[in-house]
C-alpha cells in the first residue's frame, strides 16, 4: 500500500504508519487476495489431482455412497502452547 501511495500520489508513508492509521480507525485489510500456498508447485499438483478425482466422481455418481468424510470439530490450531519451561540455554521446539 505504501508503494501504491508513492506511485499514485507521490506520498512517502512507511507500512508501519499506514498500519497504525488503519488500526486507530478500526480498519482491517488483507495483504493478499489468496493464499500464497496456491502458487507452490506441490500444491498446484495436489489441486490438479483433486480436480481429476472430482471429475471422475461426478461421472460416477453411484460411487458417492462409498465416500467417508472425517470431521474434526474439536481441533483448534490456536490451542498450541506458545511458551514452555526448559533448563537454561535450551530451546523449546514443540517436538517431543
């Protein structure tokens, strides 16, 4: 946004100033229109496979009854601990 302000209006404003201004007015904005993971080659390949499987499934509706969906509503990624206790000079890695 700061680059756009500079190009269009010739105004120099650091990103932190813009963020502070927006936060003071309770304005929020997304930095990207889509997840950056969509650009990764492995994710593009996985999406391609998914589309092919979906097309096959749509061509064979009799197979839909065999699909099992697993829902995990109790999982919350924000429940992970952010801090831990360790002896001095050791680093907490979150791994057992």
